[in-house]
């Protein structure tokens, strides 16, 4: 993957050199930091699959311009190699503390409002289809009680009013937030971005960062400027069962036990019905 990416870089940037390797362990994407002949630094990515490449390019063309310099800008994209070149944004990974969460909440609201909300009447049916596909892929990963439980949770989505969709990041968490010396927070990695229900962008944090630190949740939602309604919270909770199954299966398929463990933890927390309205949401 790296060889093809470097070949594309030479066409887009001309003479350049690799100055850093940013690839994560999942093997789905090759990510390089490169310097061009003028000394300008860029981030280059090559996706193994077309889907993430399409999602990322769409996000950078349609939605992230609303974020200004708080997200990377797209320099080039190549359909044949699933490669893209992005501006490198400054900063280091944000600390998991209230100030960062407040800024991240405000930034997420801007992303969600970068395009008009649309009705999403098929959300519940799509969630059911997705769940059944996952259970078919890995039938031995869950016992009967777990399967019955997650099916019941996802089926309960039909009892809620049909939601709306907005542009979502769908991996919105501190690992994808960078903060610079001046305190500006930015967001990276839009490979999962697509139109979805807005509370799905709270999923990563609701069952991890915020679980035992409600001050982080409150700061984030204060920055966002609104809190989930009771029905939206139920949607988040029921959808959490699907996210848990997805994480367990994905981790098993990619040899990443920590991802599967994260899915198991989410499932346990969803079953504990926390955090809920009684916890201050």
C-alpha cells in the first residue's frame, strides 16, 4: 500500500520525502507524513477499501469546509488507488479534560449543522439488518442470552419516532482531537463520516470517557448547546447494543482483541442501563 501511495504523492506534490509513519495497527489504511520541496508538510492516506475512501473524500468536499481550519483540507484524491492528500493540522492529541470536551462539543455542533437535517425513516430497519449481518458473520462470538438481548434492544428502535440524519464523524473521541499551543481544538480522520443520527456521535464517549467522569459529558454537551431528549437518549442506548456487537466482531476479524474487549465493555454498560437520565443527561 505504501508504494502505491508514494507514487501518487509524486504526481500531486512533485518531489517530496516521507518524514513520518502514522499508520495505525488495523492494517486498513496506510498514513504517511510527507514534506514537499518547499518544506510544507502534508498527510497522505491510502485506504485498503473503497468505502472509507469515499466517505472521507465526501466529508472533506461537502462538510468540513464549514469547520474552517479546524479540520484538514483536501489537496488531492485518487479513485484508482483510494489515496488522498490532506493538509497537516497543528497540535497534539487533546487531553481528556473538560475544556477539551467543551471545545469538541462546539465543533461537533458546527459539523452537524454543515448540511440540513433530513428525515431518516429507515433507521430502525437498517439497524436490524446490520445486526443480523454481524451475527451471521460471527455466530460463535455471542451466547444465546446476548443475542436475544441485542436483538431486543435494536428491535426497540421501532418504538421511537423516526429520527433525522445530519453529517456525522462517527469516530468522535479524544484520539481524533488535536489541540495547538493557542488552545484551538481540531478534528481529524473522517474515514467513517456519513449522514447519521446526531447522538451516534456521542456513542464513543458515552460508554468510555464519560462513564465515570460525568463532568466531561456535561462540558461537552454545554459546548454542543443541547442535550439529548428522553427519546434520543433511548435511541443512543438501544443503538449502543449494535455498536457493541460491531466492535466485538470487527476486533475478532482483524486480530485486535482490545477492540473486541471494548465492544464487550459497551455491551455490559448498555445492559446496566447507565448512563441514563437519572445520571444527569
